[in-house]
């Protein structure tokens, strides 16, 4: 892919795990001079989270990124950050092992994984709290109005960059069968102070590595479901590691967890997550990454 001209939109799919998989990202490499209205129009025209690359205004970062969905601007978007950095690498602009990008939610660190030809981006430690029983019951009712799923444990709000509402169902088959009241997702999220409902299930492990399955129903993005949601997966991983349900590993051998998403939509996606350790060996959030490909818009 050649370096695009100023204002030109190119297409990516991020977290691809099979034909037709991944979450699309319309990307503008040279967005200088675009207004918020211009950027939101791009997102509205393509119907997906869109990313825009600017020069950083701080020496702490190599680039600045802004993100828009059809209905509003987002402070942070995991898959669009992974996709934008992968494109910068492909265009030969990012040549060092690490990079830093400026977002509306703060500075994000990135690593280039040469062996996998993939990008890892950072997320901070999680903030989380269980929903009150009445709120939790409403979340479950909105997600499963036919009351066919078997819910497990507390319904939890978890946040790394954006708050997601996590609700565990008993099996992957139950997860895929959910048919939410889509007209009530926005009000349900508003009542829970969340940006999306993220039901999930534990799936079979692969060679000892844990695998999770999830779906995301966003609060007010302009579309009903996401094929792959890095920020939600980071919140889920962080919550489950805090309870011991998912292993951290060690600084020398961090454990990788895979979150499968988009399967029920026919857009199979896979998000990889592993602990981010500090110089003292203590965990300090996580890294998330996955496969990226060029895509027609």
C-alpha cells in the first residue's frame, strides 16, 4: 500500500481471525486541517470507527490519533490504534521497536512484534465495580429477553480506557444465541454509566492458553454490534486476571489470552492480551494486539 495523499481514506481490518473477519477501520494518515465535522462525516459515510493521524503536539508522543464513530468522537479505540500503527509500520514511518501515540484518553505505548508482524498497544490497570442487583438484572434482561441464557456471577463495570459492562453466560452457544433488545441498549448503558454491554463466556483452552468468547453491543456508536473491541477485551482480561480466572504468567513468560469476537456476526475476530510488567516485575495493565490486513472500503 502506497502512502496515501492528504485527506485520503484507506481501509484496514483489525483482529482478523478468518475470511471476512476483523473490525474495519477507515484510516486517514494525513488528517491535518480536518475539522471534527469532517472526521465524523468520514465515520458516518463508512459506518465504522475511523482513525485520523496528526502530528503530536507533545514531545512525549510520536503521533496523535483521534477516533470517530458515526454518532460522536471517542477518546480511545483499541482496534483503530493497532491498525493505525500497523499501517505506519507498513509505510516505513515507524521503524523503531517502540512508539508512543497521543489520544484523548492519554499516552498509549506500542511495541512492534517482528516475529508476528503485529502491534501491541498498552492499556492501564483496570477500575471495576459490581452493578447493583437491579441494574444487573436489567442488563441481563436487555441482553437475553427470552431468558434462555444461564448467567454466571456478578455483572461488573470494568474500565481501562472506556467503561464496559461485563456479564458472563454459561456457554459459547448461549452467547452466540443472545438476541438483545437493541432498542434498549443505549438506555441500559446510560443507567449503568457504561459505553457498551460485553457478554462473554469461557471457551476451550488452546495448548493451555485460555480462550474467551465475547460480543459487544455499543451504547451509541451508530451500529448495533462490534466485530472486535480491543478496549472491551482489555477490560474483560483485566477483570478476570484480578479474580485469578485468567493467568498473568511472569515477566519472562507472560501468559497470552485470546478473546474471540464477531463469530455470531460472521466476522471472526481474535484479540490477543497479555500482562504488561513494570521494571519491578509487578503487572501494570496489559498489552493487546492482533492481525491486521489492508481492506477495501
